[in-house]
C-alpha cells in the first residue's frame, strides 16, 4: 500500500488573512521613500522649501528648457509632485499617484538629455539621469503592484482583482501625459 503525502501550499491570499506581509511592508517603504522625495521636490519648486529655488526661478528654468506657459507648467509640475507624492505616502489612488511620478520623471529625463541646466539646480552632473530613472521605476512598480495592505487603498479594498490592468493603464497614462507635455515643449 502506498502512502500519499500532502504538501501544504501557502498562497498569498492565505498570507494576507494572517495580516501584514513582507510584501506589504516593502511596498510601504517604497511608497514612503518615493512619495516623500516627490512631495519635497514639489515643495522646493512651488514654495522654495528645503533649500529649493521657489516658484519664479523654477518657471524661468522651465521657460529656458522650452516649456510654454512656464508659470502654468510650474503649477502643473509642482502640484504633480506634491499631490502625487502625498498620495503615494498614504497609498491613496496609488495607480494615479504613480502615473504622476512617471510623467514627471519622463519629462525630467527628456529635459536633462536636451537641455544644459545651470545655476543651483545643477549641483550634481546635470546629464546624470539615474535618479530620475529610479523614481520612474518606483512609480511603475507601485502602479503595477498597488499600495499593499498598509495603505488607504488597502483599507478600502481598492482594485482587488484588477490590479494589473489598472497598473498597466496607469503606466500608459503617465507615458501619454509625459508625451503630451513634451510635444507642447517642442512647439
């Protein structure tokens, strides 16, 4: 007589019932780091906080980089960073918050490749794009994974079952928004 052995399988769904997972904790750390950095940079641009240039110098930099309606674009840029960053930290509407990060970072990479920064903004090598690529990758990762259990989205049960589709849509939204802004810059 042969004996059958059952191997227990632990699924992510069972792990969630047990409480917060390592994945949830990791997503919280990623959201907090990327969100605080984004919100801080927006505050630098709009308000001059944290040693930032402030509104008028940022608008002048955008104008020099070829963006039309530089004052309006400064509001769009700063608010995208602040609102997107705060939403990431909270894990609120995470795919949309991630889309704002993706759009801003694609523009930042495009500007650095095609514009020579000068003044205090260029404290580091102005052509280095590692930082922007890393923040963009964080935005893509968070769009695709969602915020995790330790978040407003997790508490609301947001996007259960459709996380990947919503994430892909958010990534596409960020890319399309970035492309639209870059097209404005060319005209």
